């Protein structure tokens, strides 16, 4: 963080470093610090790229993810929906940002208990990942989210089948 403060003459590097540090703080559970850093990254990207850009859309989704982790579901949904809409308007046809944003939206909907819509969103995200040959790690994470949604919706056989696919992908990845 101290090093990042010295990069004011490098706005893109500063914004990306804020994003990286914000993501790390979120993984450590320091959500207030993560939120602050990701907001700084979002502000920096808006200043660099303008209000309508793929990188701004991705930053909005990241903010939504942190807000969801903090239990701020309404704000999370707004950030994620705004980010996904921007990504769809600005992304290349097969950008990996689209299914990633859709997966976060699926998580938001699942937290709301909107299981049919969450499952449909996650299935669409997985179809895009598989079509675009996304990494096995991304596919496994998407399958895991969908399995959880199916479980909480009471669709135990579907959840079991999806978890078996997660296990197969995980074994391929890690042995």
C-alpha cells in the first residue's frame, strides 16, 4: 500500500495495483479495506477510460462481489448488474468478462433466494465458459456455484451430478 501511494504519476499502474490489493484484502476477509481499494481502482479506471469502458464494467462487478461478501446485497446487485450491462455493451464478442460477471450475478441471486433465476444465469455463464474454452478452474467454480444453488433449491440429484463434475474437473487440475 505504501508503494502504491508513490505511483500517482502512473494512473493505470495505480488503478491495477489498487485492484490487486483490494482483491487480496477481500480474500483475507478485510472487506472494508478491500472496498476502499476497489473503489479507488474504479475511480481511477473511470478517470482513465471514461464512464463507459470494459475495464470500468469489470471494476463495477468486482465492487459488487465485495459488497456481496459484506452482506450488502442490494448494493451488490446494482454494481453487478451495471457492470454486466457495461461489459455486454463494450466487450469483445467472446470476452471472458461476460461469464465471470454472470457468475457473480448468479451468486447475488442465490443469496436473495431467487434460485430459478440464479440457476438460469449460472447455466448461461457455464455455457459461455465452455463455448469459449475458459480455464478448468473457472468452469469448476461455476459448476460449484450452480451445484450449491440446486442444493438450496432442493434439487439434490442435480446438485449431486454437478458436484461430481466439479470433482472430475478438480482431479484433472490437481490430481
